[in-house]
């Protein structure tokens, strides 16, 4: 992985909810086309860090951010940056799927339509392509115009993946994207993510250590709003440098 | 051993006493829940019985579709009152619905938490103003405004839109009634629509925003479709309040029993008819029964609207699932 520039980078990033500090001086790099996993006990700031990466933090009441998040070297918090462009570049997989109140087809086409792609032919093609990438095409190709809410929750999560990929992001952000799914559906999603890292930079938040060991190429361990340790997965898992990381990995908290 | 005393006959008696008491409580709650239904039925049947004299003397169609209201001559046509009610309600809705929807959207989707906490109680305060105060305000402010500004302005286009024809030298008109009514039903519509928007999960908005949608696209494609059934319900609730509102409307609407042709005509809605005349001129034959029939008509209109809305909602909800 030497030689590749970091795709995302944070510099002295701090986040506050009102007067509570949720992130403290976080400076990390997120390597391109790998799966980076942010791990740590609950309340350590994992999700807040993820929300800073697509400016979702701004949707929270009283939230305030200091520092920089660089996407390909450009600070996404700079006032000249259009927030919708930032979010278009990063697809989000939430903890549980939220299909939009429309058909399966329209869910995938939604992102394309709001970004002004209208041609029927191109839409059809894109919808099929991304449903295939998400591994859902075979299951839904005969009922593309049924409401998305009819799908099972695991299928819905793959639909959300397809919907996110359709706007051609560079980054996929996942906030415990398998936590609401049954084991088989979770495995489905994990397999997709491993395939997708060839073309996308993937950042996942997880509190499941086993999942992190399965998927991660790069690991960021957080505790109490700070990054304690970050590095390639084999290094962090096998030779943790920090006492806290060692304790967490051995299941002490 | 005393540890097994739970299975002795004595405790069995205790249990059955408890379950009897439970059954009693259950029946009591059932009775209380049935009370509203009983009230509705008893009101309906009382009105029905009291309207019998006129329903026997005149066919229902003649009453509902007759346009002459001359009680002294025994002519009781409700059409002016029914159409007056509908005109005033429709004008109120045309004014109130867009404003209420946009306000609710703004409050729920755009306004900061602080602003929401500031504005919501103010809206609730508006709902608490007695309707006679709205009526006085209508007479003092809205009536003259309609008379001096709106009627001369809109009537310029009366050759294109005949409903703008200025027919009435006073401000006491359907438009004045509709405007006062719009202000009165707005707090309810806004409050309910706001609550409906708040029930849309945050994750749905985030799903849309995460794709790079703007706030407005998110509202239009994600929030509104999800909330539509509740929004329709809130509008219909506002509508049935408007149909029944009495005091403020009768103070500004003019109260002339005619079939309106223009929003500047005076009208005479059903509630105003009942409130103005009940207890007076009771010596005229069948007058009492006619007013009861008017009440019954109003009640059936409101109940019908609510029933319609419930059925529509159920249909919409089923289709979405």
C-alpha cells in the first residue's frame, strides 16, 4: 500500500455536541481502495467520526466541528464546497436500511434523477448494473416496480447499497451496516463489500471484533473521543502498540 | 412445608377474587369507551326524531335542493345554506392549505430546534383564542379590508373569473368569512401536519441527503410521500372544523339566504342559520323541525367527510404496504 495517497484524511478534527466534546484532535489517514474499520467501545466517537466524513454531523442539533477533513486533498468543510457534492462522493450504508417510499427501480434511479440523469435507456441500464453489483438483481428483476418496502430487511440493505453506488461515489461509509441483519444477509453484505473495495474506498464502523478481523485492511481504534491507535489490520490486531488497544482486543471492555 | 402454601385452597380463592376484580375493571373501561359512541348515536337519533314533522310534510330532496327559504309561507329550501357552508369552507381551505403545509414543512424540515421551540407554543396559543374574538377581528379588520382593497382589486378580473364579481357593497362576504376561518383552522392544521412530518424517521431523510439530494428534494421525494396520508388526514380534520365553525363566521359572512355566485356575495352557512334562529320565531309551523333538519344535515356532512377520510387513509396506507 506504500505509494498510494490517502483518499481521506482528517487533520486535528474535533467535534462537539453543545458543550460535550465527542471527538478530540483526530488526525488519521484513510487509504484508498481498502476497507478501513473504525472500532472501539460504544460512545467512543466512532459514529461521530464517520458523520464528519460526509458532513452529516451538521444535521445534528448544536453540533460543531473544528479542524479539517481532506478528500483528495480538498477540505470538505471549506465554505466554498457544495455539501451535496461532498455527499454524492460518499455513499452511506446506515445501521438499518431506509428504502425511500417508492418502487425498487425508483429507489436506485433516485440518486441519478436528482443529479439530472433522465434518459430512460441509461436509467434502465444503470439500475440493472447496480442491482447486480449489490447482488440483488436476480431476486428482484421481475418486480422492479413493486414498492421497496416489500423486500426483506436484508434485501433492503442491499437495495440501499445499490442506491448508494448508483450516484457513483468514490467512498462507501458504513455505520454498522450489518447490525440489523440476520447472519446470512450480513454475510451477503460483507461479501459485496470485499468485492467492492477494488473500486471504492470503504470506511466501516463496527463494534463486532470478529467482523473487523474478517474485513479490515486498515484499523482505527478509538477510545473516549480520541484515536488511540491506527494502522494496517495485521499490525494492529497482532502487535498492538498501545495498552488500551491490547485490552480492548482481548475483550477486557 | 410452608413453602408450598401457594397451592393451598386459600390462595386459589384469592386468585379468583383478583380475576373477578380484573373483569369488573375491564367492563368499566369498556362502558366508558362505549360512551362516546352512545352519545353520537343519541344525538343523531334525537335530531332525527325532532326533524320528523318536516320530513313527513316535505320530501327530503325538496328540502335539500330547494333554494327558497320562506318559513312564513312554508317554504324550507336548505340549498342556500348548504352551498353557503361549502363556499366558505372551500375558500378557507384554498387560503389555509398552502400556507399551513409550507409552514409545517418549514418548521419540521428547515427550522432549527430553537426556532421550533419558539414558534410551536405561539401557534398553540392561536388555537386557544375564543372564536368570538376572531369574529370581532373579522368585523373590524377583515371586513373593511375586503370591502376597500380586495374586492376592487380582484373584481378587475371578473370578466375572466366570474367568481370575483363585486356584487356586494359591504365587506360582509364569503371571502371575509373564509379568511377568518382560514386563520382559525391554521393552528390545527399546522400542528397536526408538523406532528405527521415528525413521525417520518430521520434515517429516511439521511438516506436521501446521503445521495447528495438537497433539502427540498428530500422533502419532495422522501418526506412528503411518506407523510402524505397523515397530511391528508390533517387537512380533512381542518376541513371538518371549518364546516362546523359558527360564531366567527356568522359575524362576518353577511347571513343572506341566497345561493352565492361570487366570493364577494354574502352567504348564510348552516351553523349560522341554526345559531341565529333557534329559539326565535318558534311560532311559525315546522320552523323548529326545519332547524333540526339543518342540524342533522350539518352533522351528516361532517360525519360523512370524516368517514370518507378514514376510508381513504386506510386505502392509501394499504396500498403503500
